[in-house]
């Protein structure tokens, strides 16, 4: 396979947003797109880097069904669809993947699904989305700003203990209690800057050049909670696997240990026979496993790391449906 071109795209608002797709060559190889006329799903269109590379592998009769929950990503996908009839676009969450696939009559007939989870660079880089402590903006963090409560509404109303638990669980932040207390004392918070300042006052800044910003873990935790990311991932992996044809593959790229642990466990449950109590007779149907791990975890090589620091934390796992 030749190396796919790196995409640049123009969002609906006319701003040029770049997103370098991670592990692009590895992902396309892992999906093993051998059914050129088949239907594939890109559940995380983003700016379409992986999607374009998937389309490039297909014949005129193949298609990619693209999903994203973010309206800006969907606007870019709709623009691509104007010149790419093999693309179908749906604004949907992972948890709705099975419904979308069923609406097309393709349950059990999908040849490959990609989930490149987490946030895109355009989401992080757009101050108005409120995802990053690096840009001053409203404290929002919703991937779909038309749904649910934003980060400010939640942080300004939740109990201190609930906030502490979320920062602990989804940020693995040791100082979660101190940070939650400071957040409650500083309420109301309306901007990313305000939250970053409150957190920074509770967490000593590392003094090495590579040290992370003190608010990194708290921002990650709030974002995961606001978008229900881990539950979405769990439901999405199940829905994606169930949509596959025998021989079809599911590739998931995750960006932090909480996500990767969840993918690893879900793949293990799909690819290993359940451990049954010794006394019970084992029936054949109980030893049939529906999946086969295609490889161990795949990580970016040095040349990708040199050109795309975001790839540092990316892990690709792939499972194939065998039954
Ligand atoms: C890392 S980016 C994907 C980038 C894409 N592969 C590319 O090459 O441009 C992740 C995308 O997944 C979307 N996303 C994250 N969680 C989602 C979910 N639960 N349901 C649907 N889309 C989701 C985000 O809105 C974001 O656009």
C-alpha cells in the first residue's frame, strides 16, 4: 500500500482545521480491506483522514458509512460527500452505531469498523469549544454542543464529592479532593482559563521541560464525564463488533490508559472462552468464541512521533469476527 496523503480540511465556518490521522498506515493495513466492494464504517470521521484512506482502498461499488457526534465534523463529511458518492454520513454516537447500520440493512454485513476515539485536533484547537486549558474560551467541552450540559453548568452545580470522584476516576488525579474543594470555592466558573487557574493553584507545576500542564488530568476527567466517553466506548465496541460480517475487523485507536484498558478487556471477552466452574459439563457452544485478536497493541513508530506528537499516546487494537 502506498502511504496515504495527509489531509487538510476546511470546516463549515471557513476556518482551516488540520488533523493528522494517527497510525494511518497501520490502521489501513490492520483493517485488511480485501472486500473492495464491501461496506465499511468509520465511526469517528473527525476531519476524514482515515476515512479518505479507507475510500482509497475500495472499488466504485464499495462504501464507507461515516459517523461522528460533532456537527463540525459532520459538516466536513457532508462537503466530502458532494464529490464522493461512496460515502454515507450520519451524525450519531457510538451507542447508535447498531441502529444506523440496521437502518441500512447491513447488520452482520459490515467488513470493517474503525473507531479512532477521543477528541480531534480541531476540537482541541478551537477556543470556542472549551476543551483546552491552552486556549481561553467558554467552559463547554461537549462534542455535540446541542446535547446535554456543558462543563460550566456541571462544575457550577455538582456536589464537591461528586466532582472529586470524577477527577479521581477519569483523570487519575491524586489531588482530586483538593481540586474539587477549590473549584467549589471559586464558583461560578465560566471559562477554561478560570478552571485552569484554580487547578494550577492546587497542583505543583513540574519543573522539567516535558512536564504536563497541571490542569491536564482535570480537563481530561471533566471532558470524559461530560461526553460520557467510557460508556460510549463500551457500547460502541459491542455495537461495532455485532455489526461485522464473519471475517470483518474492528480497529480501535485509544489515547489514554482508561480507554485502552476497556478496549483490551472487551476484546479479551470476545476472543477467549469464558472460564466455567470445573464441575459443570462443558458444551461445545460455550467454547465457541466470536472473535480473534489480530495482533498485540500497535503503537506509532519514531518517524510518526517526530511529525505528530499526538501519536505518542495512541494504541491500536484489532479484532476479527470469526463466528
Ligand atoms: C480523534 S478524532 C478522529 C479523527 C479522524 N480519524 C481523522 O482522521 O480525522 C475523534 C472523533 O470522534 C468523535 N467522537 C468521539 N466520541 C464519539 C462518540 N461517542 N460518538 C461519535 N463520535 C465520537 C469526535 O467528535 C471526533 O471528531
